[in-house]
């Protein structure tokens, strides 16, 4: 489906719940807050709901009055808008009971999106879901206020790694320039997103990277994060954001990955590609997904067994079967 289909669906309804994925980051929150503020500005009843708390680095965002954290979605509302979610389960609100919503609008840029909505607008070429929300607001002639501009800029800066990743396009730069003109403070946003480090995070980083391992002649870099590490450093999973990217920076590395313990027998694996390997295909083999260059999955089992299986799949991909 198309942008026009989303505009038509929004025009037909008056009440909306906007949500993003569990453990939200800058793109999910930035795009969702921008959309919610935009819907309210044209007289729609709209609220953004997330299951998990906001990361510390996003607490600066304006428009927080439209956002709440809840364990479950309550209604009824005309439509649920899921932003930046590859599947409905990623919202954290999916269960055996029917959702109290009339329609589901799915807005996302993940190539592995499962098209779970009544209306699906999925643009894998978009750098961020925030880029799509920018296009949607423009198509609906909704004025981009300074708070909306800040939320959208946060989304795009987060998802492009401050304009360093391969998804950074000329359109992204044009949008960023316009959003600054409309009130986004680029310096302040960058400081909150990329320069606000706690002592605990730095100590955790030292522990995690001390376990760095290289494989396949230096083409694979990986390490692990365990629950005891969080305990020793007074940190949690939020503090591992972007750790995997540092592994990708090692010269000669084609695939970087990090195994993050969620509980006793569950691990989240984050993958990053330097450009030649499709890590979405690898993550898909373990029930996950994402982007060609950045993906993830959650696997149950013993860490040593998980590492052996995942590393075997990465070696196979580097050998040619999973190359772009």
C-alpha cells in the first residue's frame, strides 16, 4: 500500500493510539511523538503508548505530554498506528485477547516487516521511520512545529548514527536542514543522543570489550554482555545501546555481533554489517529481522550453544551465501 492509503485511513477516523516497539529507541519514539503531535494539531484524538520506559538519552524530547508507558493497551479507539515495528508482537502489547482497536495502520522501514496491518505502508529504502512520518505530515499539510521538528530530527539522527551509516542519503540531509530551520536544535540533540555517558556505562563498556573475539581472519568481531556485568557496574540493557557499532569499526571486520543476556536462558543478538553481508537474512534464520546492515533476534538456550550456531551462520554468510 501507499502513502495515500495511510492519509485516507487517517482522514476516516478520529481517535488513534500510536505505539512503537519494546525497548524503544530514537526512531520509534521520535517518529511516534511527531505523528501524535501532528494528529492532535488537526483535531484528532491521539496518544502514544509504549510498554517500556524511555531511555535516559530521550528524556529531553518535547511533546512528552502525549506519551505514556503502560502494560497493556486499553480502548476502544478507531485505529492503532504501529511505527517502526516489523511485526505486531514487537509492540509488546500482543496477546491472545483481541486488541481494542478498529484498524491497524503499519508504518515501517524494515525490509523484514510482516505486513501485519489492515493498512501497510512499508518503505525499506527510507533511512528511518521518522523520514516516512515527515513525508506523511507534509502530504497532510500538517505544520511542522519546533517540537515536531525536534522529534523527527531525533529519529533521523538516531537511525543514521548521526549521519554515518550507509542509509544516509541526500534526502536525509535535506530533511535535516529543513528540520533545523523549523526549530530542531541539532547540537543539543546530538549531545543528548551521543555524548551523555554515565560512569557505569563506561565501566560496562570496558568489561564487555575486554571479551572481544575475532573470527574468520578478523572478518567477524563479537563479544557478550551478561547479567553479572550489569550487577557489577550498576547498569542495565539500555546502557549497551550502540556497543555493537564499535565492533564494526575494527579494520577488516565485515560482520559485528553482540550477545546480550536478557534472563537466565535468553539472549538478544545484535548484528551489524560493514556493507557486504546481509545480516537481516542471518537474523531471519533465528526468528529475527531488521535491515540489511543492522538486524537482531532473540534466541533461547545456553550461551555457548547459541554462539556456536550463530557464528556458524555468520561464517557461512561471509563465505558467500549471505552476501549482498
